[in-house]
C-alpha cells in the first residue's frame, strides 16, 4: 500500500511528508503508553497484497495490518518499505506506525468475491501483526475470523507475545482451514537482544509463546533468523538456543544468516559503527556483493547448523534448511518460513 493508492487528493495540514496528500488518513495519535510512537490511522482501500510469482514463495497473498514496527529491530529486512511513504527507513520505521483500522472489514469483502480462489495468505512477512500496537487496535481477531470464515488457509509469523490472546481463535480456525504459526527468535543472549531488538519481547517470553502455541494443539515453527555474523553465530550459541527452542516444544526450526537489503544495510552499518566498529572490515567483506553474506559464510553456517537441528529434533525439513541457511548454488531470498 502506497499513500498514493489511498489518496483522492485531500491534504492534511501539519502531517508528515508522505502523509499530507492522503484523505485515507483518519487521524494521527500519540499516547503516553506509547512514548515516542506516532500512530497514523488510515482507511485502507485494499487488504490483500499479491506476491509476484518471481518471488517463489509458498503463498501468493499477504495481509499487513500495520506499516512500520515498534519492535525497532536494527536488522529488520522490511525497513526500506517505509520509504515508499516518503518516510525514512531508520527512526521513522520504528516510530511512525501506519494502522489500517478497517483492514478486517475490507479483507472480509475481498475474500467473499466470486473470483477469490482461497489461496494461502501470510501475515508477518513485512511487519509484525502482533507488534505492541495490536494490544491497542485489536485488528488480528477480525482478520483471523475473516480468513477462517471464508475457508482461506493462512500463516502467521511473529515475535509478539500478544498472539497468546488469539490462540482460542486460531485453534478454532484450524478446525476449518490450515493454520501455520511461526515464532521468530533470532537471539538467545539477553544483552544482545536488548541492543538489537529493543521493542520486542524477551527471548524467554517468546519461548513461552512457543510452548503456549503447541499446548493449544497447533504446530509451531521457529525462525532463528537472522543469525548475526560474529555476534550470534558461534556454534555453541546456536546450539544453546536450539536446545531451548526444542525444550519449548517447537515442531521445527529454520536458521538463516543476516541479509542486508537497501535501507536496512545503511541502518545496520550505522549501528555497527557505533557499537562494534572493530567488525566493520569483516562486514564489508562478507556483504561486498550485496544483500547476502558470501556463499562461503553461508555454507559454513549450514555445515555447522544442520547437525544441530537434527540432534534437537528440529530438522524435519533438512533439505529446505540447507537451501535457506545458504549454499553456493542457492541464495535465501526471504526471511519467512514455509508454514503451509
């Protein structure tokens, strides 16, 4: 969704650049419980986003109830999408949150069109549908009901423990359609987590979410992504995190190395220069070719990680793991799991 797609031409005085020519903007909200965060409530014209076939993903559609994300993960691959709104990929992405307040109603209408083929829909492929804003806006219950009520299979990937609230809805939906659920746990070390994912729930809280999901009767995939070169990629650290993930009841896991797309790359290198300037030469070498680490790095990570996944009972998708962790012949294109 670009602002231009929402606009009919009205201007909103005092709005940020990219928001002023948008009559879909209902209001801008700041509240004490979300210090430093601004919510821009909009009326969306569409909810379903088609994924190009060239992306080669296991789903053809996504729904994104929010744009921007209060998780503020330094490494977030979706940062550059905020530039489509004439906002920046750094601080604006973390603090200027677009909320599609009518997304469930629009989605319900779209799913009941005669042309809808009940193809798989994914949530959490851009920004997290269970970020903190969901506690305020409660958009996901309506989305879940719309998808399940129309007979549409769907998957969710999240770091947000707010998702526990909707487990009864998700288990009910799973009786009618396929429901995939994934939790992202990139980092086990609490100190590194606080520096790189300051707005997210702790690793321990997300492990509790994994347990809650499986206790509710749903399979739960865990994305150990991104693994951070020279900060979270040593074998012992990955092994310890996978052990905790297995103990929490996860049914499978994927391990993937950090990739640095435009927007994310600049924000990441600025953080690295402040926090770990000694690593700058290594990162310039690892990511000299673009968004992905060198094939040699990805092959080494795969070689070390695949036996760990098998040992912890999380390697049910060993072939897919080998592709996603990285080989010479295959670049990992996305950071979402195959939940269908």
